[in-house]
C-alpha cells in the first residue's frame, strides 16, 4: 500500500497533537455533544443477526478463539497449538461457550460481523465529518470494496472489529470524550500488537491533558490489563509467555515472509487491497493537509504509514505478514480518499464554477467505474469462497454422527484431519486443539475432506461418507 513516508509530515508531533485535540472548554462548561452511538451499535448488531441467515461458519483462527473460550470457562485452557492468542475475542467466547456447540460459533460471528458493519458506518461518519456526506459515502464504499475486508469479518476474523474500534476511538476523541477514546484503543490493543505504541502514546497524552488521579488509574489499569490479558493466559495454557509471538513466526508457505525481500513484498501485495482511485483520493487529501497544515489529516496519514511499516518490519523479522493485517491503514486511506475527492471538486467549483465541478465529478465517477466493477467481481468470488468454506466446516457434526458419534471415534485412538480443519474438528469433538492432529499414524480415526489425500489413506479404511467428508478408522480392519 503506497502511503506517504513519515519524513514528509511537516508539523511536529506536538503541533499535531495540539491541532488534533478538541478546542478547550470553560472549566464549568459541559463537554461538547458527542455523535450518537447506542442506536447505531444496536442497528449493527441487528444487521449482523440477520446475516446469520446466510452461510455462517467461522474460519480457522476464530475456531481457536471459540475453543479457548470453552476451555477458559471449564478451567482447562490449552494454547500449545493453533494460531496466536488474542485476548479480546476470548473475552466474548468464554461466556458464549455456554450456548453450546451450535450457539457459541454463531454468537461470535454476530460480534465479528457487527464490528465489520460498524466499521462501514464509522468510515462514513468520519468521512462526512471531514468533508461532508459525499466524502462519507466514498469512504464507506471504498472500505466495502477493499480486498478481503468483508470476507474476513464475515468468517469471524477480528479485522472488522479492529477497524471499528480505532475509527470509533478517533471519533470519540474529536468529540472530546478522551477517556472513551482511550478505552476503545485498549480494546483495539487487545487485538493487534501494532496498536500498543499508539495506545501508550495516547495514554501519556491523556495523563498530561487531564492530570487527575482517576486518569492515572484509568491509564495504569489499561496498561496493566494489556500485559495480563496478553501474557498470563498464554503462560497458563502453554507454559510460555511468548508462545503467541513464536507461533506468529511460523507463517504459511505462501506468506510474504518467504519472499526475497519481505519488507518490500508486503507493500507489493497490499497494493491490491484498495483500487487506484482510492489511493489517488488519499494522496489528494494528504497534499491538501500539508498545504493547510491540518493536524487531523496528517495524523491519520502518519498512523497509516507507521502501521504499514510496522507490518512490513515484522514480516521482515519472520512474522506472517498476512494481508488482513493492513485492514486498519487501508481504512484510514479510505476515509482520507473521500475527503480528497470532495475537496478537489469543491476547489474546482470555487475556481471554475458549478458546471466545471459537475463535469469533473462525472469524469471521476466514469474513470472509477472499471475499478469498482473489478472490486464487485472480487466480492462475488469472495462470497463463493465463504459459502464453500461454510459448507465444509458446517458439516463436521454431520460427519461425526454418520461415523457413529464422538465416543465411537475416540475409542480407536487419535483423531486426524487436515491442517486447516483441526480447529473445527476439535470443537465438535470436544477436544483440545492439540488432540486433533494432522500427521496420521494408526491406530486412530481420520475425519478428512473428501478432496484430500488423507481421505484415501489405505491405513484408515472408510467407515462412513458424507457429502463433504470421509471418515476412516484403522479399527475397521
């Protein structure tokens, strides 16, 4: 993703903070009126609930969070295998586990999808705040069309929640609700380590701005909660405080970490996340902000740049560098793009008149149309992949039942499955993740997708078949 280097940011850090801060209020004056959020949040959850009528099955990482939630509730947490630990999802999935095998995954999907829907709404609100409703529409539409964004949060990944929390924190800060902004930032920091430096700086800013004991307790408690929630459960579950970091340095074979130059490869791959008109609009906004020396826009550009550099730097150090990690900087570019294009049309109207401005708007829309069409096609392909994955993971219970049930399958020994099916199988078989293995050796049982080599392993004769699964058992001999 081509974002402006930090060296191009003209204002000093102090001046940026001063300009970003809301205007000072009289000592006895009430805080400025904040944007309404309760009804918005309720609407997002309602839409997320309706979306459960569509294919609704989690993907790999969310299955792990759902399993860990059940294990925390049962006092038997094991995190030695699976993806990296994330505290915020498990805070939700622990009580959700009480809803059972079918209810817990759906409850988490509702939260993840509500977060993604809220991200669209907040992108619109911030864009509209910068340059009016048309800017908001461009911002929300650009995020809607961003590569893989919908597909990720629709399958239960946390990027939609991350973007929503960060955009909401920015809005609450602009509304003068700095403590709310800090708490929302803490929530985001419970999802991604790249957010830690930002929330630390904001906490310092909050301490300096308010100078109250309650603020010291808030910031100190927030920092302590981050440390405890990230590291203590990992140690309890695996005996290693840094297990999550070590796991993140075991990327999939197609990861950018294996490229000749991982740092550069992250930028090359992430360039496709947004379309060219979005990048151009973001660049226009940045140039206008430089000319106006506007701290808000420059701060958004700086945050996006730092986040991109952080992801690329971590990939260079051996971490996965998945494209979904750039969802937050992409969202910031979307908001800036909306403002950039609206500013350009307004400037044209001011200098050349309404006819010229309208003509420019038509030209921009026409030039953007091919990119929008391509993005819509990618959405259609993403939906097909969501449906296929849901059909596979969602029919695990059917496969278990067809083979005689959990107890019968476990009676033969270890349960084996494919590398990306371990979490779903472990959930429905009520196993720890490490008890659902991928390297098959008799005695044992295989629950394998019907397209996989494991489903045809002669050491595990077939005992049952379903539309998506083949169940084999060495005990069938």
